[in-house]
C-alpha cells in the first residue's frame, strides 16, 4: 500500500503550492480526511474479498470522529514535535460544522488527527502516515482486547 501512496502523492500538486506547514489546519484536515479514508478502505480490502456492505461497515467504524479521536489519543506519545504542533493547530481550529454523532471534543480531536494525516500527505511522508495509522489501529485493538479480558474476569 505504501508504494501505491508514494506513486500517487504529489502527482497532482504543482511546484507552486505552499509548503505543508503553511496550510491552515482545516485545509490539512480536509485533505487528511480523504487520505485517511482511502488508507482505511485499502486496509479493509487487503483483509480479503467479502461483501462490500461488510467492508463499508468496517470502514465507517474507523472513519467516524469518535474513532479518529481515539486513535490520535493513542498516538500522541508517538508523534514528533512537528506533528504535535500540527495536532495542536488542528485541535484549536474553529470549524463552522460539526459531526452529527460526535461530541465537540471528539470532533476537534478528530480534526486534529486529520490535520496530521493531511500534513504528512502533503509533505510526501506516506510511509510515516501509514505507520502511524497502523500503530493506532494496533493499539486500539490491543486496548479493546484488554477491556474484553478485564470484563470477562470480573
């Protein structure tokens, strides 16, 4: 997947574009939202052939604001200083819209996550981008397994 992203990244961008850090956090989140969904859809498809409806439901579970907020909270210790700065800018950005099924805190945290993804995408750091997403998903699954194990032992 990373190779495919490397080939696509930057293909449509001209040399005249701003450096990634100069885009507003909401613009970074705008592109990050799309990139994250493509990465998640690709990961879901890589799990094997099955009904599209099932793949769609799994994808929705990851791309919703609450899950994105959960992922970035798990990833915060793994972010570089530069990525943490983008995270803070994204979290503090004032958007005029909000997700229907998310709290304001989760929505802003998810926007921060998308800003980090968009930033990495525009910088051409697709390997870092996919590593962070995979790490976040792995940590989330481990946490869910621990929660299930703890619930079963009480």
